[in-house]
C-alpha cells in the first residue's frame, strides 16, 4: 500500500510516498480503506524533529474511511461501514490504516469533514472536562478560531457555558457565528476581557500559546483553572496545567458523542483546504503558518 513516511527530520521535503506492507487489525480493531486524513500541528512538529523519536516515522493521526476488515472481538461495525477515528499507529496518511478508537461517520458529513474531527473534538472535550466547564461557567478560549478552539467554543456553548474567544480581528465575526463573544489576543488582553466580564472568568483554555498564560492565570485567579495544549514551558512557569503529552488519558468517548451535536446543527468544523496525498508537503507548510481557520485534509484515492 502507499503511505507517507520520512527517514530524516526536517522540513516538508523529507516527506515521501513509500510502499509498505498492509496492516492487519488486532483484537478490538478495524482496518479501513482511507478516504481522507487530517493534518495537525503535531504532525509537522514530529516531522521537524522537535519531539524526537526513532526513524523512519509515519504521519497522520486522524482518518475517515470504509471498514474493509474486522479484528477479533469487533461487533459494533461491519465491513463497508463508513467510520472516522484515530490511526492506531499514528500513520493515517496511507491507503490502509488500523483504528482502535472510531465512530460512525455522521450522516450529514462527507469523508473530508469527518477526517477533520477526531483530534479537535477529543482535545476540546478533554480540556473542557479538565476545567469542569458546564452551565454557568464563563470560559475564555485563547486561539478560538483554530480547529481545537472552534470545537471548544461550540461544545462549551452546547454545555450552556458563556464563552469569550480570542482571535485576529479578521476572525471576530467567525467567533460570533460560533456563539462566542470575540476579542483580540496580545497585549492588553486582561483589560479587554474585564471590559466584557469585570469579575474575570471561571476557566481558560489556551489553544494557541503565544505567551498568553500569565494573563489567563490573572483572569481566572488560579493556575489550576487554566489548561494549555500549546505552551508546556509556560505551564511550568505559571503553574497552569498542560495536557496532550505522552501518557495523557484521552477523551475518546467524544468521537461517539459529537455526531448528535453535528446532526442537530449545533456543531461544525469547516475544512479549510484539501490536498492529494502526494501533496502532503504543501499541507504541512500551510499548517506551519498557524493561520488556518478550519481543517487541512488529505484526500486518498
């Protein structure tokens, strides 16, 4: 089968299309013929060598496709079903992939839209659960126009929380369309948020980094009420909680729960752009700019 692999760390040019043996599903797993694969910042961070690891490595965490083989002890899907989920080996940019955590593709979505869901939805639910976001919570999301931020805004609003989101000026109307009150990030954030809610906020999610953690801690009054997925050094310095590293307990239940919100019209995650599998380097380059609203998705023939 065709798959994307790299044998050295570096820029997007190290990504190669290679031929690999077809994977076989183990107990509780399914194999899918991949139709689409999401691209996420973790992919290019690993490719660059920032996170180390042995070589060669494959890439792609989230996929959507059609089940073509069942492992032992699988009775919740059948061959031919459309599913989306997490690639068990982190090698979702391929023609065939094994999934251990998966859910049916929501009826209203195509494969490209479904492939963009797993990372953003799981991360959003995990962080909101850590912060105990629910009815009556005022939540601040730093980086609310990105994929994780957009998912967090919508899921928090579905939990009847009030949400304030930071983004660039050009994304303010987009945040409002998701149900958030919008402001800009950067210097003066504390005062801008207090202009909206003088008592500060109950919880804050940092989905973008950029040195915002001190301001988020000041606004919540407690570093335990701040979770970041983007600034590990800042978390160490401020006492905020970092989630997403090795050993993190994942909220995979979110995959099966998001379908109801999608079908009720209360959740959507736009696909910003699609690429052929062979053009994965271009997708990585665009992701690295940090200015993508929605998801970047590879289409697999």
